[in-house]
C-alpha cells in the first residue's frame, strides 16, 4: 500500500464524495493521513468512524445508495453488491432486502459488518459499476436472487424490466443459470425457465 508523505485532504475528500462520503484507512493513508491524523480529524468532528477502519466525511450529503456505498467500502473494495440488493440498485423489482448482499472473494475474512456475505469466485465479466456502485451485472443479480429463494414473480418482473431496459438478455440470464458446477442451479433454473416462458 502506497502511503503519501504529503497530506492531501482535498484528494481524500474528492474520493470520498464520489462514494457517499465513505473511505477506509487505506484511502486515508494513500492521501498522507497517519493514524494519529485520522484520530485528530475524528476528535475534531471532520470524520465519523462507522466501522473499524471505515470512516465518513462529516460534510458529505445524504446519498440514495448510502448503505450500498458503505458496504462496498467496508469490504475494502473487494466485494460487489449482489442478489436482491443489486436488483434494488438497478430498480428491477419491488424486493426490499433488509440487509445488503455482498459477493466477496473466497479468502475474504472481515466479519464486523451487518451484511449478507456470499464467498464465491466472481468473473470480471459478471462485475460492473452502476450509479457509482460496484455490483454484479443485472443478469447475474437476477440468477443469484432466484437461487437465493426470491419470489418468482419478482424474478420474472426483474428479468422483463432488465431486458426492456437493455441491462440484460435472455441468453445471458440462461447462460448464467445453466453454467457448469453452479451450486444454485437446482433452485434458480426452474424459476428462470418459468420467467422466460411467461415473457
């Protein structure tokens, strides 16, 4: 991790404001903030400590995706928003998950946040950014939510809306539901097939 010798408060603020005001310790150190300086800004009320090593600028305005940005920063940028949470981000269903879903690498070990963690490999082709938030593609979100037991009517609605809006195609959705060694295939596939038949 590169640590700047010069404090760049403006640079840190610029990074944080692009993600609802949140930043982690590594972000701060890359902009020249030592642990002592972070503590100073916490005591002065400039920063707010949300989780160990995760902070928020006190001046940051509210953001409609506040909870999603926080989850992403909490994961040290290693996770992506997924499942029902990704569908909600895309506005593809009426599902309102009570906790944020995150797909993280298999070796991810952090456990201090109130998130639904899914440890699994995720190909780069199934990751994207939507409204500034790191997330799975719409097709992957639909299949994962189906495998997780989401209401089949909501899955059908999400697929229809994703295709109408150009966020996914049926071949993409089918391909993900049929992919080899997919542990959620038994649950997801009938839901996806029923949604396509009803389209």
